[in-house]
């Protein structure tokens, strides 16, 4: 991005020197991505614009909602018991993260490459003046440096291959001692790594070339290099996660919606997964990592 101040002129944002114009949609989404998407970002934009309807439908399945509620509680428990201030949700999709944070995010800015996802986020969050959504690349964030108290990514890191550049961008937009929080697919456990290798090649909803689950040691190294201190890392989701989630990827998982009392069964399944991952030696064996890191005071 140019780093210049912007002003609204009609249906466009214009830089202070008048050299660049960025379209703004009728629903007030700034299309920075039209000028600043990387090659990988453009691939992801086309993929998720097409996938959006299936993805959004999957989120409403009863068993998905129950398992997500478990993961949401785990995420909220990992956050500090205070306001998160000005929050950026990177790779925001339909804005699920900002909805989950609610009033804990005083101001929320969502960034995503997919305009269809952003339109869904805008429709759901409304126009109350505390939320805004912009199209942009996670490795070229259209956000002001040092302006955010918190950055969250809920399922976005694994879509970005250049993690070092991503984390450098997150560090850039955060204030000193700012907080970075994520919830991401992880494949430190060899069984899940092998299973995902097969599924990624078979499922049309996934892109093996542009999606890569996180790993603990590599992520900690890349965060440290970007000026972060890793504060928390815990994994969630075991066998029940495989059957109850990702119905947009595995069509067979959609059949659970027709099972009587599936919500109650799903809640019981989350308890089994949680207890399994508390067994000795299985702390890092989950399918989803919830973690947080703080930007160093001098970074």
C-alpha cells in the first residue's frame, strides 16, 4: 500500500495526492484487492468467491454449530479478560471472528480477498459504525501501521504460504505489546498429516497448492523472527472433529444433520475429544491449534 491518507470521493477512496483510486461497493466495502492482490491472493479470491455459498451453508449445519460452539468457548477462554480495543480480523471470511468477539472488539476491521465473503460479513454485521470490511491481501494488508490493539485470524494462516511475510504484516499493523490470536488447522500429529495429504488431493473444495496447516515449531520460529513472543499454544479436536466438521469438504459429513438428537451427540463428542487430548503425550495431537502471541515492546 502507498501509506498515504485516504478521502472518500463518491464511490471511491482516493489517496491524498490523488494518484490512486480504490472502488467502494454500494455496501461500503473498499476494494483494495483490485490493485494489491498477490498472485496467490488472486487464486484464493477466485476460489473462495466460488466456494462461498457452500462454505456458508456448512456453517449452519446443526452438528457443525455444536462443534464450533465448543471451539468458540475454547477461543474466548484463551483471550485476556479485558477489551481487545481496535481489532483487525485478517482473512475474515464472513466475519465470524468479529461476531464472536462482539463488544470486546470496540472497533473491528475485517480483511479478506473474497468479495462474496465480505458481502456476507457486511450483511450480517450491519452498519453500526463500529465495523468495516475491506478487500485486501493478507501479505499486503491495507491497514495503517501501529493502529491495532489486536489482530485475529480464525482459519486464515493456513491459506497463506508466505508465513514470514504474513507475520511481518501482522506485526506492522499492531501497536507495541499488541496481541495476535489465531485458531488454525495443525498437523504436528503424523496421523492427521497423512490423512490431510490424501484429502487435500481429493477434495475440490481444497487447494493443495495454497493451503498448508500450521506446525508448532515452525510457527514459533516465524513468529519470533517477526518480533513476537509466543504466549499460548493448545490443540483441540480429535476423532469427533473428523466426522462432525468440514462438511463442505467431506460430503458424507453432511448426513449427520438427519440423525435424531445430533446436537446432543455432538456435544458429547466434543467432551470425548477434549479428554482425549488431555492424555499424556497427546497435548499437540489435535487437529486445531488455538494460540496467541504478543508483539515485543521494541519490535
